């Protein structure tokens, strides 16, 4: 079943999502990485990081200059999902596809709630 660019909203089922951008810097949907929160009907939350190919290019170049990541031999980010662009349609379509293919648990991790004292 193809979801198309407009069909993903109905495919999220019991989930909704939002981009969790915390920086005071302007968000660049072509070149950034952002945490994406996935909220289930019952209130359980999950998260992963979505990033773009341009962000990866930037990180490899930066690491070549700084020597980080073994002189830019690698770059890693736990649970990373790479997309062309960071916007609601691309992220929504990606999440809907992960749900359809039973892969959502492979990429999203439960959000740890702070313990009450």
C-alpha cells in the first residue's frame, strides 16, 4: 500500500508526532537534526532523531577539521532516521511507513519520564 504524500495522516493510527526543536537558533529543514516525539493514544511517548543527508555531510566535514570521530572516519547517532527534508509531510510519511512495516519499535525508543521525588 503506497501512502503518498497526503495519505500518511490516516496511517498514523493511534500515534501523533511532533518535532522537538530546543535550540534558540533558527531551524533549517534541509541541514539539521531534530528529535521527533511520537505519542501513543494512552500517553506513552517515544523518541528518535531524524536528520538529513546534508547534516551528515556537515558533520563529516566538521569532524575532518576537528579530528573527532577518528578524524571523520565515521559518524554515529543512536537510532538515527535519515530523510531528505525535515518537515511534517516527510516525517509523517516516514513514521507511517515504519508503522505499516512494523518497524516503529526498531527506531523509536521509550521516553524516560523523570522520577518523582
